[in-house]
């Protein structure tokens, strides 16, 4: 099975360690937020451009019906990171 162009780009952006998981939840924003926090921690993302690449991956890998949930989770994550003590 050949990968789509989007999947190849996502793997390149995130160093090849991307898994696509189908999940049903009543709390999609929370699930995306937790997933993003895990990715930030696991991959050691520290720069804004890395976070933007991560966001691009979530958008590329998920249906447009989830993009609003992804945007809210990402905005919340960035807000929390900016308000953390150094």
C-alpha cells in the first residue's frame, strides 16, 4: 500500500514517528490536547516552528470536521506553555 503525499510530508515533518489512530470520544478537544502534550513531551518540541509543524500534522491527518477541535486544543496548549514559569 502506497502512502499518500500528506502522510509522507507528515512523517518527514515529525521525524517519521507519526501514528494515525482512529478514536471516538465525547471529549475531542481534551483528547487532542492530551495527544499534543504527549507529542511535545515525547519529541522534545521546544520551538514555535516545531509546534506549527505539529499542528500541520494534526490538520493533515484528521478530517476537516475535527479541525475546529484541533485549533482549540492547540490554542490552549500554546497558551499554557506561554504562561508556564521558566
